C-alpha cells in the first residue's frame, strides 16, 4: 500500500482527490489540516483517512509531520488560492504559498525521504497572454497579473530548482480552471450557481451580480483534474512542467447562460463594479499535448454536466 499525503485535504480539489484514491483502494491516505480547517468537504470519509494536524507555514510542524508519516507520494494542494484576496492581502498569499512549499521541500531533503511530490501550480502564472500565443504551451512566457499568480510562479520554479539542486523529486502541474461540487462560492462558476440557488429559495432578490463576463477560461471538471494529478506522479518526469486543461475556452458569459438555462426562475443580471479586478487575464486556453502524450489522460466529463452538478450541490445545501 502506497503511503500518500495530501496537503489541503479539506479543500475542493483535495477532497475530490481523496474520493478518487478511496475508489482505487490501493493506498494508505494521510491528510493535513489545521485546527481551524472547515471539515464539511471530508465528513464522508474521515473514518477511512488518517488526519494529521499541521501548519505548513511552520517549519518544525512540517518537518515533524513528514517524519511521522514518511509518505511515498505527496500531493501539495494547500494554498491561498483566491485571486482577489491576493490583492487585498498580498503578503499572506506570498508567504503562505511559498513558505509552505519550501518547508515541505526542506523536510523531504533533510529527512532523506524518497518520495514524489505533485505541485499544484496554476495557469494564472501565464497572466498576460497575447492572441498569437494561444493555445498556451508550457514554453509560453510567464507574465503573472496578480500576487497569487506571482506566488504560483515561485512555487513552480522552486520545484525546478530543488530538483536540479537537491534531486527533490517533484512534478509541476499547471492546472487550468477546474470546477465541480464543493467549489467555494468565491470562484466564478460556483458563485453564479450559489446565487441562482439562493434566488430560487427566496433568500435574495432575483438579481444576479457579476464581474467581467468577457474573460475566456479553459474549464475542466475537478474529478478529471484529480485523476490527472494521480497520473502526473505515476507517469511524468521529475522537474518537468505539464499543462492540465481541456483545450477549450469558455466565455464567462456563456457559463452564466448555461447555469441560467438550468433554472426556471426569472433572474436579472447586473454588473457589480466591486467584482471587477485591478487587472484581469483576458484569455486562458491551454495546450495539453505534453501531458496527454506522457499519460494518455483525457477529460471525460462535459463541462455542461459539471455546471449542472455544481448547481445541484448548492440547491441541496
């Protein structure tokens, strides 16, 4: 039984990754959480996973946890992952995301652990992408447009540096947007779905607030994304970077139209200036050729089904 450690186990992708591994049934799963972590995403599997309290921003806590668990694989999903928050609190985003990863790397290096690490990097690293640069390959310039994106560039390049310097074995995955049930309401598609569910239940007036509807994003279902994370450690090369994406860009306005089409309630759409970002990435459309060639992975869940499942999740809550 492979010993697998998931950081950010209580989060969106972390909880879905554990669901996938439990279905496989071929690994012993450990999950890191903090004393104040919200646990609603993991209540259905807490009896089948070993949960360990650890603050990755603390080097001693991280070292002691890895010494105790001795994982064969680490999926590093813990992060401050909401882009707008990174403008409000840039220092927190940078210190949380960068220091946590350095502490993991240093613990692995000093303990001499022969483990593989998957780094959940981000398409936000590409930032300002020009029309002649899509679909985006891994060789595209990194022009980050938010403090969050800068923190992810740092995580990404630290993965390369620690492999080259110390042979700390990590695979860098640049995941493009992924959605599905349990997605936090601060993220665009989930925010729309929650607003619709609230309007249907009479919890708010029939007005849906939106930000920039012209941006284009490459969406993948989270259940396909976590399967890709597994394949990254199973089949990809250490120190390398791989885009994980569907290869199709959705205009945010079209995402909203699909969700509105799933509701019988008459809803007015209104732009809220507070939802507009200081700088927004106009298009993120990825090229997954390198990852598909290495693993054979393909997304299997249509995004329309993802949106339907997400709306049903919020209706049920």
